[in-house]
C-alpha cells in the first residue's frame, strides 16, 4: 500500500512506494514572466504551484530602477486571475552604471529582493548587461552593506571559451575574485549546470547558495540532439554531460541548505524557438513540481523534496516559510504538446511525454 509523506512524517523505508506527497507550499527562486500577453498567459501556471517567485528583470527594456520594478510588480498583480494568491519578489538588472543610491532605494522599498548580474551577451535580453564587473563595485559594496543578494548568471562570454566550459571558467575568472573582494556579499549562483559549480557552492566560505532547474536535473546535452535538433531543450546555460547532471541530482537531493529550487522557466513562442536562430529557454512553469518530483522519486529522495522546494530558499532570503500546502499524487499523465498563446503557442518541456506525478 502506498504512503503519504510530509516533512513531519518522513518515510523510514524508501523502498515503500509513496503515492501522496504533501509539502509546504513551495517558492520559485528564479522565474521569467515576461510582460503583456505572455505574462497573462503564463502567470497562472506559476501561481497554481508556487506561493512566491523571484521575477527576472530582463525585459526589453530591462528593469534597472526601483520605480520600474514596482511598476512591473503592479502589472504582474493585475494579471493574476481572481482568487489566486501569489507574491512576485522583484529584482533589478545590474548594469555598468547602477548607482549605490539605487541599491539603497531598492532595499528600502521592501519589495525588491535582489539584483541580477547578466554578463553582456550571455543570454536572452542581456545586451544591456555588465561589460566590466569592476565598474559595478560601488553598487556591489552597497549590496554587501545592506544585505541585498546578487543573483548571478554564471557564464563568461569570451568567444575563445567553449560554450560547455563557460560556467567553470566564470567561477575562476569572475566569481571567486568577486567573493574574495566582498566576502559578505550574498550570492545566488543561478541555474548551476556543472560538477564544478556544485562543488564550489558546497565548499565555499561565506553567504552563497545555488538554484537548480528541473531541466538540468532531468536531461543531459544528448536531449538537444535526440532524433534531430530539438530546440525546446535548448537553454542557457546549455545542458551538459551526464556526469554533470548526476552531480546536480546529488546536490539537489543532499539536504544541503545551499541548494534550492529555481525553475528558470522561460516562455518563448513556438515560432521563436523553432527558428533559424532559436531562443534559449525551457518552459517548465506548467508542471514544475511534477518534474522535480520525478527527479527526487528516481533518486529515492522524496523525503528531501520539501526542504529543497519550500524551506531552504526562504531561509537564505530571510523570508517566512509559506503557510499553505501543496499535494502531489502519483498518477500518470501526458504533458500537452503545446499551450495556446495569441496567434502562436508555447511548447512545454517534455511535451507529449508521460510523467508519474501530478499536483492535485
């Protein structure tokens, strides 16, 4: 007979099948909502599963000021369907010209919870990103002083560095020197993809954490080329070798509070993905917790999912844990081939495939 598992009654024998999993309502610590029609289309998927989310600022134009962040927050809340509860946690987009006074305003707002570092040219809408981190030191010093976290897209953009090595090189060239100069700066190494990143976060001194996506836990780089080019598995940082995927699963299921959930769910239209120069990003907001449950189930670590999804993130951000619950049941269902969007569609990760868990 199956069992019900929650944080207060963890399973003592993981060989016993768990059919129902009840956890504290989780949060998404790395989310793209975009704006306008796409925002209205994708927001309900996140709000159905998550109590809060760190919302990325890489709109076009980017969200670089506190005033812009608060205006974006109002648009998000206006797009939230009646009866749904969800809190967007806003961020600023770091540029070469970000001023310490803007950081102070962001912190004092109580609604801006972090600042995002995009190396210029590293990913979607990153052209206005940082070209020289030294130019940002006055802003970063203010962040260190007031406790505002820096969220890092950890890749170098040096064209001489292989795309599969950019994260490891970033640690050596950028992250380690930055944290040596500012040891008390809170850093979230976002969407880590490599053994090197997992090991760095696990062993480094000072306030550092990492988010891990469902797609990097489920897939290695072979998924992009299975039966031809599969653009809906293309993301940045790109999927890596199987050894790296295994290292991420070990980190996520280890019970180490430095690792927590961040989907990096990135909605792009089907036409923008299936293109001669397709966009980077995987859409997982529809079924994020089902995907994570699949990973933790396969690893025999369902008892570790609640901490990863619901507890460790709030602890790092010094926010209260959600009071609600989320229930997952073991049942087979098929991920839709696509989701409707005005004059187009969004293709979710693992479209057309069968998953073993469902949020109910």
